[in-house]
């Protein structure tokens, strides 16, 4: 079974980047499976570069997220 790891950094203009960087640091500790960052608002371009450099995928989180064909265990 492939293991996927999902992070939801609650990121917005007003909240700052602290939660994003804590999630990012924790994601670097994970050795198995793919890592996904879920977001409501679009990440800044420099944050997207950081994620892409480390092979981390990002997915837009909306109410249709749970209707994906893949089974997701959160």
C-alpha cells in the first residue's frame, strides 16, 4: 500500500507563514510515501518553488476534494 501524507497549512495574507514552515519542516522528516500540501488560497510563487524543489505536490482544497476517485484516509 502506498502511503500519502497530506498537510493543510492554514495560509492567508493575514496569518503569516509560520504554520506553512512548520508543516514544511515536519514534511521533511517523513521518509515514506508522497507528500501533498493542500491549500485554499494560492501559494505565493516562492513557496511553490520551495515545494517543487523538494518534490512536494500541492492540491487546491475545495468541497469537491473528498469526491476524488481515489480513496483518501485523513
